[in-house]
C-alpha cells in the first residue's frame, strides 16, 4: 500500500488505517520529519508497540533471502529513528525495562555477533548514556542513571562486553561508557568507573591479549586500553588511585598496577606468543610509558606537588616492573616469531620484519622500508644523546644548563667530582675504563663495536655510488637520507653531546683505514650533501 506522505496534521491519518510500520519506513521523509519533531510522527513512534518493533529491527538478523542491498535497510533506519536526538524517544526507551532487555539480549548471543547489528545496538546504548547537545542536565542525569542501573542489575554486562570485544562496535560501546559520559558530571563518571573497575574490566581485557585469542580481540583491547590511558591523563588529576582524584583514576590505577603489568609481561613472554599478541602488548606498554611521561612534563607547572608525585609513582611502578623482566624480554629479539619469506615487488625474497623486531642490522637489509629507517635513526639519536649514568642508573651529568660536553662544572659531575674523562681526549681509553660505573653507557659502546655503525655508513656510500652507475630499480637505496642524518648526529654529538668524549674515543679505536675514510667522508661527503 503506497502512502502520499505529506506530513501535515490534517493528512497524517494513519492511526486509524491499516498501515504497517514497515510501510511508513518505506517513505523517504520519515526520518527527516522525526528529526524535525513533527508531533504526529513522534506520537506514533513513541507508542509502545512501535518502539518495540523498532528495537526488534535493530537486534534481529534479517532473512538471508532478502536482497543484500536492502537486507539491513529497516534495521539501519530503525537505529536512526531511535537515535535521532528526540527527547520523547530517548526517555521512552530509557524508562522501558522491556526495550532495554531486548537490546541487552543481543549481547547474550554467541559470538561472533553480526557486526552491522552490533553497530546499531552500540549506537542506541551510546545515545542513552551520552549527553545530547540540547539536553538539560537533569534530564540527562535521569536517563543515564536509568540505563546504568539496568546494566548493573544484569550482573554480567562486563563479561558479555569482553566476550564480544573482537567486534569493534562493542569496543566502541565500552569506550563510550569509559570516556563519553558528560565531563561536567564527575560524580557520575566516578560511579561508572568504580563499577567497571569492581567488575574487573581491565583484568578481563588483559586476558583477551593471550596468544590463543583472535587478532581482532588483540586489536580492540589495545585500542581501548590506549584510549583509557590517553583520556585518563587528560582528566584533571587522573591516574592515581585516590578517591578525590579524577574520574578515571580507578581504571587507570588498575592498569598501572604491578599485578596487571606483570600479566602483560607474562603475555608478552609466553612460550606460544603470537606476532599479533606481542605487538599489541608492546603498544600498550609504550603508551603507558610515553604518554605518562609526556603528560607529566607538560603539566608540571599546573598540577599540585601531590599530583606530580602520584604521576611519578605510577610511572615508576610500570618502569620497575618492566625493567625487572628485561632479561626475558631480550629473548624476543634473539628468538623472534618466524614469519617466513616475503617476495618484494621487484622479485627479491626477504625475511619478514614483523612489528616485534627492530635491529640496526635490519635497517640496511630493508632498503625501501622508510618507516623502519625513521625508527632506527631515532633510536640511534637517542643512544648518542643519552647522558652517561653511574652503576645505580643515575645520570652523571645534569643537562639543565644545556649540552656543552663533559667539563668540571660541579652541576654536571655527580657529587661535584672532577670530570672522569677530562684529559682523556688525546689518550686511548681502555674498555674497562669506559664501563666504569662513573660513566656507564653500554648501548653507545655496542653501537660502535658490535653494530659497527661507522663502517656501515661508509659502506652505504660506496654502495650508493655503484647503484647510481647501474640505475636499476632493485639497486636503489631508499635510506641514504637517513644515513646522512645518522652521520651528522654522530659528528654533532661527538662535538657537543653529553657523551662527546666517549664517542670520540670509540672512533679512535677503529682501524686506521676506517678512521681515514671517516674523516674524509665527514669533511667532503657530508659537506657536499
């Protein structure tokens, strides 16, 4: 039955007519009239039987016999109508335990969930807990509390959400609960995060990083926990486990706890670890360390001393726990996951790099992997610029007054002692002296001895000259700009860096012919660049 859908009050007569909801949904103007809050349309859509039919569309798999392009037409339109920012519809859905139960039963299905229907369900639940642009504060409080009370009363919401975490829409729903609640209502946020924390959300998510779980689950957990870390740091006073602190303190405090970090490390070091599991666990740990550190520095002048101390304590807990497992962590580099060979676009078979290995040697093997080159160059710059430390891990020199080499400035030498390297620039320094606890820097020593960074840089320039004469695609070297950057870093840090004298001594230990080539290269090759 066709309807001339001109939404005028005197024409909207379908209440008394035998017109189905599906026939109304076939009309193009329905959604727009709903958004415009046409009273007759809203009155019809908010009838209990109409709302139940709309929710049924959202949670019910359509018949596979329907043509694919229209199979989810009504489910999609139903979700748009339910989330059209109409107060009457929101309040009716939020106050109906029957409708909420219909939505909730979708989560009780066995996995995998239909991803499209899951996105519709997530959208409806998200609309109920997020404040709308024109919604007044009291209406939002009432709606949100009703939905949250319902979810809490089910008892197994967190378990079901974690069960389906591999479905991206369910991950989005958890993110909305954790991060999407109105920032002006800190008490409500605290209540949500306390509930999620007491339901062991973080611990259950970490379990989903296990090697035997799906890569989709690994990815979703990674994204959700990183979002928690970032939003937790952006929240005033977020991060520590004080009831007076930010709303996300409890969840973030649990994630940063020694038990959870150890669980992440156990997953990382699992005998049957997978590439997906390892890479996502590493990303979570790096986000914890890097974002916490950058947040601390950028807010040091704005936060109280207690807050700064809390940031340091949390970061130190993560650092100490990770450092205690470093010997085991090293095995990942020595015994990486076998990924097999990869045939490149120019016909060469190469070993797959994977996301868990990043070695200086591989920089030169994958000549067209610009992302790898950038990361390795950054790593080498960090090694060259890292201040010397003593046996306890404390920096020997302070850099508050700028990098000006090792000297006798009492602020730069630990305990005000004389510079241990003064007068050594013209002498051969024995390796045992270099590793003395007063100026311990094993990574820098390894860079010049085992990695032979100077020799590799010089070899690359010889290779570049040869490949330039042949002019073949498979001979092109894509990292020469990074090589030049490395060479410049070595020259710069040897003159002005915190480890300048140590770098100079390492260069002096090279064979005479290599030293000669290096001096010529730095005088001519770098100058020409």
